């Protein structure tokens, strides 16, 4: 009896891309919250106001964009036959 793989190599790459996109999204979400003033030590918005860190905000936005692209490329690879 021959064993057939559950996922083809293309589908495996798609699953890996989706996993990477989730990690990138979580990092970007954390950076986004920190750039807007979330204080993890005090469990709240420590310096909520107009003290946004523009550099972190820009990197978080780029991270969101990359994670969305990776996710949909991964979905496309998984859905191919």
C-alpha cells in the first residue's frame, strides 16, 4: 500500500505562507497597539493621546500589508489542484 501525502508540495507552501502571515500579523498588531500608546505593564492605555510614534505606526502598517498579501497568496496556493 503506497502512502499519499495529505498536502501536495504547492499546498504545503501555501500552508506555510498562511502560518507566516499570521505571525507577521500578530507582530504588526502588537507594534500598532504600542505605537498608539498601549501600556502592557499597567494593562491599559498609558499615554493615550496624540503621542503616536509615526515610525512604529508605519512599520505596523507595512506589516499588515505584508501579512494580507502572504495570506492570500497562501490561500491561492492551497486552493489550486
